C-alpha cells in the first residue's frame, strides 16, 4: 500500500492513550507520506481526535511513539511541534472570537514574525511586522476572506469561521497540516470550495491529514484512507478499497448513529 | 457631525493637546492640596503603577492574589540593598524591581501549571509563604515589625537646584516621572505583538499554542513584567514611607487592587487608572469629610457590589456610553429641527 523506499513524513508506532480505564487509542500505527492527503476516519468515539491530540502534543501518549521526519517527537510541546512544521486545526470554530479576522491570522504568523523584546518596545520590529501583515493578507486572500479582514470574527457565518480556522493554521507555514472535521457545518457549495482549497494547499507542498465525516468529501479528496475503530487500526487503503471493505461497512453500520453525524 | 470645518479642526487640536493639559493638571495638582492630601497623592501615583502592572498580568487571563506581595518583594529588596549594602537608592529601586521579576520567574514554574481558580489560589499561597518568610526571619527582614528607618531618596544638591525628597510635593513629582515612564513602557508592550499574543492566550490558549506560541513562556513573561513594575512601585513606596512590614502587603491590600481593577474595568489601558483615582478620591475626600474613613472596607465592598451590578464593564465603559447617548440625542434633535423647518 505504501509507496516503498521513501521515509514517511509522519508516523505513529503502537500509539496508545488511556483516560483512566478507557483506552481511547489502542496500539495504533499508521504512516503518512509527504505530499499526500491522508484520510483518518472511523465511527464516533473511534479515537480520531485523541490521535490528533497526541500527535500534536496536547496529550502525551500513554505508550508508543510519534515520529516526524524520522525524529521521535512524542510528548513534545505543541508550540515546539508547530515550530517544526506540524500544525493542527480544531473540531468546531476554535478562533480568537474577540479579535478581527486579520488579527486572528496575525497570531498565526507568530513564528514568522520574529523580533526581540526591546525591538518590540521601541518599534524596530516594524519591518518584520509589516511583512507578517502582508503574509496574513495573502493568506486571507487565498481563502477569499480579504474583504472581511477588519470584521470581528463573531460577525462571520459558520462556514467562513471554519475557513478562517484553516487560514490561521496555514499562516504558520506548516509542512504537515492536521485538519479535524473541516467540512462540518458547511453547505455543499462551501464544502466544494473548501475541498478545492485543501487540494491547493497540498499542491503548495503541505502534507494533509484529514479527519472527516462527510464520506463523499473524504472519498473524493484522499489519496489514502486509514480507518480506526475502538481506538485501533481497522483497515487502510485507497478510497475505492476502503469503501467496499466489509469490515468498514460493518463498523459504520454497527455504530449506533452510523456514519452520518459523528464527532 | 462635522469633522471638517473650524469646529472639527479645533476639536482635533484639543485632542492633540490633551497630553499637555493632562500634565499641566498633574503638575498643578499638588499646589491645590493640603500637606496630608499631598501625601495621599504620592501614594495614589504609586498605586496607579501597581494596578496598571496588575492589568498587564490579567491580559493573559490569569488573576493573581500575590501582586501586592510581589510589590513587597520590591520594597523589601530595595530597602535592604540600601540599608545593608549602601547601594544608592535609585539603583536599589531598580534592583528591587529586578528582584520582584526574578521571584516571579521562579514562581511561574509551579504557578503556571495551574489556570483560572487554581492559579488564583496558588498565587495566594505563594504570597503567604513569602510573607511568612518575612515574619519568620528577623535577620534580615525584621520579623513582624518589618524594616524601619529605610534610607530616603537622596536629595539633589547642585549649585542652583536643591530638591529635598522628604517634601511630599517633590516625591510626588519623582513618582510621577517614574510612573509615567513605566506606564509608557507597559502601553508599548500591550500595543506590540507581545500584547496581541497575551490577548490570544487569554481568549484561546490551545489555538495560540497550536500555531507556535509557547503559552507557558508568554504567561511567564507577562508575570515577570508585571512583577518588575510592581517591584518598582514597592521601591517607591518603601523609600517614601520609610518603613515596611508584612501586614502592609497582606491580602487585604490585594483586595483593594482587585476592587480598583474591577470597578475601573480592565478592557482598556485607562480603566484601572480610573478605578484607583475615583475610589481614592471617594475614600480620601468624601469619606474623610463625612468621618466614615474607618468604614473603608465596608464601603469598598458596597462599591464593588454596586459596580458589578450596575456597571459590569467598569468606569471605562461610562465614557463611550455617554458619548453614544450624546450623539443619539444630538442627531435626534437635529432631525427634529429639520422637520420643523
Ligand atoms: N480528555 C478526555 N478525557 C476522557 N475521555 C476522553 C477524552 N478525550 C476523549 N475521550 C474519550 O476517548 C474516546 C475517543 O474520543 P475521540 O478521540 O474524541 O473520538 P473521535 O474523534 O474519533 O470521535 C471517546 O470515548 C471519548 O469519550
Ligand atoms: Mg473527533
């Protein structure tokens, strides 16, 4: 299944995460290749978000490892991982709600806009800040949000908020972008636009890992799909293969609320 | 409303001159006050720095109960450096600020493992431990009685000029200069990307962290900067009053800082300044005139409750609210006038 030879950009080995007695992720392994759009799916409660949280450093793994470009990064700080190029988005609208649209993306430029403390005080950071602002506007432009730059986030419709969430992450210039349910709550038109954008982000050289419940979107978008069930690996393969796999159908039908709406 | 035209340009010129007006008033103020009111004005200026430095910490969303103790760290450090090592007072004040910052940097390791309510309680505990150390160790901290006969700020004696800082008027101007410079630095920090990052951590620390903000480092930075300026306020206090003791920096005093901040509001830079100025004026002029100044804790409590109930966004929200009222009223009467014509 994996294109042989080349080293995966991201790899989970025997990843386990417990919450008390509950095993949310159970000895789970998968690897992601550079330039791929890699889907991670599974019924509600399968452990997808927890996997993201462990990979992105929000939770330490109970056991197992995460490797980023061959380097063991398990248990490192989220901010340190972002500096290495591993950035995630959040399920739902996790934004700086009280900020303007532009300020949200400006925070996303945190790593790019370096300056010393004194420089910030006396204003010699003006050049790097101007570059950061330009870059932020460029990112908004990419998502078609440039006209809304001055708006407070709370004025934005839900679909635009999801896009802004992705813009904030993209402003951090990731090598690997983890998207947690980017299409949730979007109408079909917005979903189509968003899918096109995800492809364009990949074409810029960003590897994408995608958790999503919109099966049509997942099947259309992903090069490869990993299916989780009860915290463990169920199946992995190309979309057509996964779609027709009896174990996958069984897992989705078996879960009480099916594939339609799980989170 | 005309922003062009002569009225508009006058208004703009006045707006530009507001700093000149403000400093003129501040310069004239002590000469309109009695001696004891001048002493209060000195403490008020010091308290402005205390509450503004506190606000910087609250930008990251954490409210500490140890800020007054940190002020005390600056006060004790500056006093001891001057008393025991003969370090000149202006320098000892600066070092007192550095000591307060250093203690904050140390405390941030245990404290920033906590957030919200736990941070509040943790900062209270840390403050009590520091106060216990002051009480327990008579050498060098003077125990419960504290330090007395702290070196005053040295007089300036040159050919033409001789300034005795024992005079409240002169100490008022000294404090005014130190506090103005400090407020300017605090303002610049808030307006820079550092301030943006503090706010970002307050509103959504997980998102900030995920785009590379080391939230622990920035929380520590806010705590250290706030503590530095609280320490400077402590130094100004110690060398003015000439004595410090553990009770002066107890949690009762912290409650006043909280009341100033809450009543003034912490959304804007000037909110806490409004809070401390208005409450000090109420306390020192109105209550004293009525002979009610011993009921200060009670009255402060009542003011706090009233302001939370009727002015939840603080005194700072009063100006913009009145302005919109005024504009509504004006446009309303203008429309009425047109109808009549
Ligand atoms: N912080 C947590 N504390 C306790 N249990 C959790 C926590 N996060 C997730 N879980 C549990 O772990 C399981 C997997 O959840 P999650 O990773 O959110 O699933 P998914 O994203 O695949 O729907 C669920 O049973 C969930 O209740
Ligand atoms: Mg989930």
